[in-house]
């Protein structure tokens, strides 16, 4: 019995060691890369149950590498009131990153209706005139609803890029699609674990049809499938992956 427990413990520790080793290798193999520094803010919108923790790794990884600057964490109440939870750095010509948390974080349609308040706040309080919007999972739905169903032209920053990470969109409801900004660039991004055809939650084949909705309605559209093991390509690990961060940063900032 004693040897059995020792064997199980050894296997458990080996799994942890392999997992950490894989994460360390993936985190350090990227190396240094540079992008253009601008005043355009990158705003991260989390998915169901998400908050500012969702984007912590992405924001801190970019900040550490000098790619972008972790600037603000912003909180959006159900009544539409927006406030700054924490300011890490100034908002300037330093690719500022804004991490967003909604009081209600499990109703994408409702959260989408609060996006104009968020955008007006960033414009008024921090003189942000342009943004890149990143949505993970249903965070993409929140952004899509904002850009198609709500006012995104009055006293708000111009949306330059929309990065959708691991999300699906209803092809049967194209009613508002023509409201998308004509000069918008979209990156539709998803993971594929060991070429299984899925990120463990969302099948690649369900992500891909976004093209049918937006192509010809916006400035540009790209579809990107990231292939990797579960630590790299799993649904909730995509925003914890420095290789994914690099792809997205180079797409947005050039």
C-alpha cells in the first residue's frame, strides 16, 4: 500500500513538472519582438464569468516585453456607471491596455448595451480616440453587439481592430451587420488542440463561418487557427499563451 501511494504521488508530481516545463518553454521561446507604439488603446472584454483576471497574463506579458503598456482596469456597473478600478501607468503613445470587468458578467447582450458607456468614459476621461477591441469567447459577442446594434459613432473612440478569440456568431441574424464600421479590420482567432478540430470547447468549424457574416462589410478579415497542445490551444489557455499574444500584437500594431 505504501509503495502504491508513493507511485501515485510520483506520477502526480511528474505531471505537474511536465506541465510547468511546457509552460516555461512556451513562455521563453518567443523572445523579443517589437511593434509600433501608438495612442490606440487595446480594450480586453472577457467572456462568461470573466473579469480583469482573464486578461492579466496578456496585459502583463505585453508590458514586460515593452510591446504595450498595462494602463487601466475599468469597472462597468449594471446602471451604466463606469469607473477606474486601478491605473497602472499613464495613457499615452505607449499602446495602452485597458482591462474591463462588468458587474454582471454572464449576460453578453446586456453587457453589449453598456459598451457605449464604457467607450464614452475612455474617450472623455483619458482622451482615447481610437481602440482595438479584443473579445475572448462571449466577449466577442459583446463587441459584435456593440458594433452592430449600438451607437459606436457619437463621442466614442474609433474602433480600428476587432480580435475575436474562440467565439461563434449567429449566421441566421444578419439584420444589423451593415452597421459594422466599413474601415474595421477583423481577426477571427481560435485554437485547435493537437489537430482535434476543437479548442476543447468550441469546434473550429463553428468559428470559421464568421467570414460569411462580415466579409465585404469591413475593411479586412482574417481567420487564424492556432495549433498546439492543451496548455497552448485550449479555450481558456489562449489568452495565457505568449505565442498567441505575439500574433495578436503584431496583427494590431504592425
